[in-house]
C-alpha cells in the first residue's frame, strides 16, 4: 500500500487484499509487488512484470446481480412515463473498452467507479450508433445529421437535444477478465521514428480484456408528441444499435475482431414487458399490504381510546364463523362478558351465537346451554 493515496491506504490496510471485490483495486491500484534486495538488505517495491487473470470475487458477483435487478426494476417503474426497449446480445470475442485511458501501465480498462465492474459507458454506445447512422444515412458527413429529421430527433443537434437515451452496458454475465498481449515489433520506429529494421527487439505489451456470455442493452425515450411517434423512433434507434454493434463493434482494437456482438435480439415484448407486468402486480400487492397495515394501526389506535367494555363489544362483532372464533366466543370472550357484566357485549355475543347456531341449543348440550342462560339473565330475558 506504499504508493496508494492516504485515504485509500486507511481504507485498505486492515483488509485482506485478496478479499477485496472492487476491481478498481486489482486493476488500477494493485500494480506493485514486494521484492527483497539482498544487496541493500531491504524490501523494495517494484512494478509487477506480468499482468495475470483477475479473480472475480463472490461479493462482486452479488453486486452484479443486484445491479441487474435494481436497474431492471427502475426501468420497469420508468415505463409508466417513458418508452423502454431491451436488447440482448452476445459478444463474438473479448471486449476491450478504455484501453487508452490513464493508467500506470498505459493500458487501462473502463470500470464503474461505484460498482467496481467493467462497463461500456452510455456515451460510448451513443457515439458508436451515431457514427454508424452518419455513415449509413448521411454519406459520412456529420453536418447532414441536422438535416435528417429522424436522426436529429434521436441523437439531437446543436439546436435541440435528442429524445432517445442510451444506457450503460454492464459487462457482468459470467464475467471473466483475462490478459492479452500486443507485441510491438518495431519499437524504435513507433517511439522515435527510426527505420523499421529487423534488428529491433519485439516489445510485448500486456493488457486486460473482458469476456462475458451476453449483455443487456437498454434504450429509453420520453413520450414525444411530434410528427413521428416516440415509440417508433425508439424502435428505429434499437435497430440501429443492433446493426452498429454487429457491424462496427465498440471499444478498442475492433480492427482485430474485439468488441463485436452477434445474435442481437429485441426482447422487449418477450422479457421486459412481462417483467413490467410482474413488477406492477408486486407494487399493487405491496400497496394493498400497506393499506391493510395502515388500517390495522388505525384500528389499534381507535381501540386504545376505548374503554375495556367498548373494546370487548368490538372484539365480539369482529368474530367470523371459523371454528377457532366460535371456540373463542365460548371461552375467553364469554368469561370477559360475565366478569364485566357487560350488557352491550352480551347482546353482541347473543347475536353472534344466533348467527353461528349456538344460541338455540337444547339441554343436552349442558355447557353451552348454561352459557346461553347466563347471557339471557344478564340481558334480563
């Protein structure tokens, strides 16, 4: 931890470094190793010579699961006010995003600063799709985008913002982070502009790549009341996104085959909308439970303001025809009525027994017959 910022050292020093789930530590911070210098008789810190595969901690897998569910739930709630499309795609090969970012090894990887997982920022997704659109529909000339009604509405221009929002793509499903190697054969040529001669030693450069089974891609749009329905615009944007990711890819080294996707399907109707329906049912159920709980609290507050005699009447009036309630009426509640000599409660108990067939009983049912006679005596009958 010698070369870490002070606040990072304070946070990480007590921890087992192998148990840290957040990938920022392993990719950006953990770049030094201890080396004992026998000549100087001391421990020195040197850069790691080789970057190996990074273990995905079980806690990070839980974070990834929570991200997936949290975002899907939030978008399902948003669907009441926005249009939402969900695409599912499979990478053809590994993905490299952020290779040229700031990093001590000069080969970075884009990681989410909060969740600590690899991801493709929404700005990159929009940029790729926008570039594909300009090449496909504007003859490769960016100035023509503003003249294209559909493109201007989707991506926006200097005069207006676009109505479609592209969301981050999280690279988390069956995540594996492994090293790859780029070998520079003419180091002096690229570094100093010298001739590319065969006597120059190759310079292997290790960098990290991401491998996942599939990704979820989300696009949303506000409900726009223009000439072209916003839902149709969103469907067009989803189609363009699928074509852009399959034809030109995303991230670094796409010319070498990285960052391309295949089997891109729009699963809005088959996966997302059923989830929205389930989410709405859960919310309605939760709302009903909250209403019941509110009613229960209000009833408890109302009962708390009553006298013991008044509460006993309410308890009897709330009895159902269930066997357990009938038994309760003949034992606990009956005893309270007699103990309090509560005539209103006795009248309520009489009405309940009449409803359940326990009032007009014969002498053969001695116990219940005696209880009925006691209630009649209390009521003056």
